[in-house]
C-alpha cells in the first residue's frame, strides 16, 4: 500500500519545496494537494512547475487534487465565500466551474489521476434546482477532465446533498458514467445512524464506484480529522468494509487537520504521528 498524505494538514500555509521534503522524510510516497490558492496557486504556471520539480526531487507521486471549496482569489487573503458546483445562479455556477477547470488543467504540467469534489457546502440541503445545477456543472467537468486524463470523484460529506444514498441516486439518474466516488470514512462516521452501522451503510451505496478513500478519525460528533485510532471508529470493522471494494488497489489518503497554536507540536512531530498512525493502519490492513 503506497503511503499517501493530503496537504490539507498544511493548508493554512504555503506549499513549499521544504514542506514537500518534510513529507518525504516522514516516509510518505505520495500526495493529494488541497487546492486553495493561498496554499497552492494552481492558476500560476511557474508555481505549478515549481511544485512539479519539488515532487520529482523528493520522489513523491501526486495521486490526486482536492477541488477548492471557497473563493480565495489571492495568495495572502481568503474570502471565505463558498465555491459550489450546486450554485443555482448561473453566473456564480459558471465561475465555480471555471475555477475547477483551472485545477483540472494543472494536469498538463503536473499529471494526477483524480480530482476530489464536494457536492456543495457542508450544510447543503437537497433541492431539485441545486441538483440540476450540479448535473449541468459536472456534465461539463467530467468531459473536460476526461481529456486531461483526470477522473472526477465526488466525496460523501455530512450535508444532505453529500449523503451517500443521495450521491448514488444522482449518478444513477443522471447517467454520468465517468463520475466516481471518494469515500471519506471520517464523514461516514458522522452519519445520523446507529454508530455501529454508520460506515457500512455509508459505504454500501457507493461501493462499486469508489475510486479512492480519505482516512481520518473522529469521536462521532464533529469532523475532527484526527489520526486513525485517536477517535471512536471501529477500525477492524472499517477495514473489513473497505476490503469489500471491488477495486483491488484502492488509493487511501490520510487527511488530517493541522494542529495550530503556541502549544501545538511542530510539523515534524505531526508528520511523525501521522506516519505512526499509518503504520498501524497498514499492519491491520495486511
């Protein structure tokens, strides 16, 4: 199993060659880059090429990108305005689609296999108009991504439109055959179901179209993004469920939240803890 890490762990800071070097030194072999412009300026070719060069130097593989979830139009200031493929207003929807196309186009200089996309925000309520907007956006994006060699994977979230059953019905009804799913096990653990059924019942509707996994833990009440085994997920049961995927080599990306503040551990210490959690998970997986 390749050891993969999301740069979400460092999303509050600029993604630099030094950071990539630290990730490689910690024993990770591949990355998912979280696309927010203050972290990775994906629309600037020189920055894309600099990251490509650093990845090559540190022998790190870029396996996926995570689409931006907000409009932050500069490297030093984030607007905090949501960026959603479900925008009912046409102008804002086109803006969102164009922004995701810029991320897809990174593959020309920095090849990667999957783009992880959310179906709206964390509190997105199910609405037929939003569903139609998402279909219109994804219809264009799937085709654009296909030409770039990228597969779009919609992630299950805690919103109504991000619920696994809703996502599966959306794909079946729209017949967007190029679309796949990214199964987020931490989000599944927050589903409004009995705790011992959450992951199994979240995975079941998506199983045959899951192309990648986000790995993190929580205590079942909020989205903490802490290392596996630090929360309340039943990992032996969860691993058995993940093993039921028909995809033989399922890419599993560790997606942790950065600890900040005066008493927070250093980046090196956080990476060390992440590596130890992955080693424990890998041993259980095998």
